[in-house]
C-alpha cells in the first residue's frame, strides 16, 4: 500500500509544483515518509510531505498540506483506479496529509498476503548490508544462566528480524578461552579431579564452586583414570583445562540448540593472540599517536573520542586489559567485511560501551557502525514471590532448569516481552498456564484455532473469493492490522527491539478472537464462507510468520 501511495503522490508533482510555485525538481528531491496514523480516525496512511515543502517555502505546513490535499483530490477524481482505491484525503494539524482507503482497497490486501504467504512481511530494506551480531558469549566456565538465556532469545530473534528485512546476518559467539577466569577454571577442575582420584585438594581462592565441576571431573577420571596425576603438573593442568572448556562448551551448545539458537561461528579469543591481531591493533594505535606510555603502563587516548578518561591497554605487569583483545576483535570484525556490528552485553558492561566505541573510531570506523545493546537482568517469580530454582550447587539459576520447567516456547517468548534495556519479571506460573492469561498460549491457541477452522471447512482456500462480501468493521480492523506487519518488522529492525513483534502479534490475535466471536466463518452461505476463510487463512499466515521470527512454534492443535 505504501508503494502504491508513493507512486500516486509522485505523479502529482508537476501539478503540485505549479500550485505551490516551486520548481518540480525540488519536489523530486524531497524525501517524505509514509506512515500509519497514530489515531485510527485520521485514516489509513499518512504522509509528512507538507512539513518538508513548508521548510523550503518557509510557510505554515498546514497551509501547504491544504494545497497538497486539493491537488491530490483533483488527481484522484480524474483517475478511475485511484478513485476506487482512495475514499478521501484529509488534513490534520500540524500538517499531516491523511488518506482514507476504500473497503475494496483494504480487502485487496488479502490477495497480497495470501499470494506472498511465507514471504509476507519480508523486504529488501537492509539492501544486503552485512551485519555481525555477537551475543551470549558466555565464558566457558559453567552452565548458561537465565541472563544468558535472555541474551540468546533476543540476539537470535534480532538476527531473524534483520534477515527478514534484507540484511545479511552473521551470528557469532565470542569464546573467552584465555585469561584469569580460564586459569581459575583449570585450577578448580584440577582440584576436583584430584579429589575424585582420592587425593585431598583445596579449591583455589575465588575458584569455581559449582557441583557441575565434580561431574566433569568424574567424567575425566572415567576417561583417563588417574593417569594425569603422573604427568608434570603444568602439562596436567593444561590438559585438564582444555578438557573442562570442551566439556562446558558442549553443554552450552546443547542448551542453545534446544533454545533454537545456532551460531554461524564460535570465535576464540586465543585466535587473537595466535595470529598476533592484538599486537597489530596496538601498532595501529601507536602509529596514529593514539597510545602512550605512562606509569609503566600503555594507555589509549580514548578521551579524544568522547570517553571520560583514557584507558589502560597493557598493565604494568605486561598483561593486557580486557579492552585490548576487544579492540583487536572488533577490528577483525570489520576487516572480515561486515558493515555493522551489534553486540549484546549484560548490565555490568554498561560503562564499557564508550571506550569500545572510542576504540572503533580510533581504528578508522564510524561510531554508528557499532551498536551495543545492554540486556537487563531477569527475575523469576512464582505466585508473586521471587524464586530461586534449586540447583545442586545452589548459587545460580541455569537456562536448562528454566527450559525444563516452562518449555522453550514460553522461555523465548517471555524473554522477548520487554524492551532490551528493561528489567524483566518472569512469572513462572503464568508461563505454564494453559489459559488466555498466558500470552504465548494465547497466540499459539489463535493459530491452532484457525488451523482447526480450516480443517473443519474441508475446502481449499480460494484467493478469488468475493472480497466485496467483507463488510464488518471487525474484519477491516483485522485486515488493516495484518497490513501493518511489514512495518512492524522494519520498525523492530530499525530500533533493534524484538518486543515490537511480540506486541504486534498480541494485538493481531486479540483482533482475530474478536472477529471469530462476532462473525461465523463457516456457514451455509458459500460465497461469504469463502471470503471469510480467505481472511482467516491470512491471519494464520501472519501469525505463523511472526511466531517464526520470534523462534516460537505455531502448533496446529493444542
């Protein structure tokens, strides 16, 4: 509908230029937006052309809008096709030009939805822009928590949304397999292994206490016996560490697969050191005079790019800070040909964002090429009370436990229900409830109900059904909501906010349930039945497509 409206408006430019007394090429260069009015009574589509022209003419947009309205109305009256499509053009303060479509124009959307089927909602807006989304990136030191689960659901859904609107998306997990935490993991597992082999050993200070390490140690003993005790301690520790990383990573991948999250690549931090990418990044900063030595440490001049203070790159001890491998990693991202990088981080990294953006600019990339989304934490509730799900270790809640209790569909859906930067209250009782109060059940039940209706009708959906028989207000509300789906996808992609699709689908399901309650779909009136079945099947298509974007199943029966 937007494309058709743009064609109509653009074709009136000669007459509009003459009326307004401006060169036609000015109008041809004028960019304007076509949007859905915020108030339903204001029409079906709206343009802000009068504001753009008003700035050029230094005139009141409302006056310009009235002139545009006159020219557009006259053009429509002379064109039979447009006249059948547009019922009326109105102007609303402070200068919006609103288009009220005919029932026929609205109903015709069903043909487009039915014809496009699985492609409905997709677009080429991203124009093939290459995007790398890095998310979860949990240290391979323990099981995934619910915090990782929310990042997984959001990151994977963002990838699906961006792909749907024409971006080329690469999903990446940054594997921190080097540094202090990995040393602590190895030392902790080594102590557990010695324990299960009958040697008394103490966990290192700040070591990992989780009982999962006892399981890994037992598996290691089953595989290796006590042979590692006979090796040189350094070599034994190295082997134990590698075994621990691999074992934990396998479980991480298993949990992610169950969450329907698959990555294109697991990028190892150790690769940065093996290929000397960190050294090369530091050399670039040195040559640009963006690093300096002070107090025995190496510093980055991040204040030149808006950071509140300069940052240490290499400590007095010779160890790199976390920033240095991150700089090298992001340089590598862009060198691999990605036009844009999106990172999902936890709230404890909020203060880290300015220094990384500064680093990307220092390397020669634009700040807008990097988006960092801070994913807020989740609190689990049961019957209104915060709950800690039991674990053998008792120190954290795992994603596995959550999926086992509420299922993957509910886990993904609930993780997506709020803005990325908003704290999420996850109601466990609600997530397992099989009633309309449960939002994921409500949506899936709508899809299952439609599938049941189509099965009961026992006939093929006819795309040539008589659309003039669709006359009910609730039916047109439903069609107009379906027509908004491509816009909802584009908005979710633009703002990097999956919750917009969640909200859209909930509104669509509510409108369908209202239509189903008020209007009998299958009746003795065959022509009317055909038109309503076409409408109903289109709702099924949009619900299915939207749920697929969220990574949630669309069951045919419940």
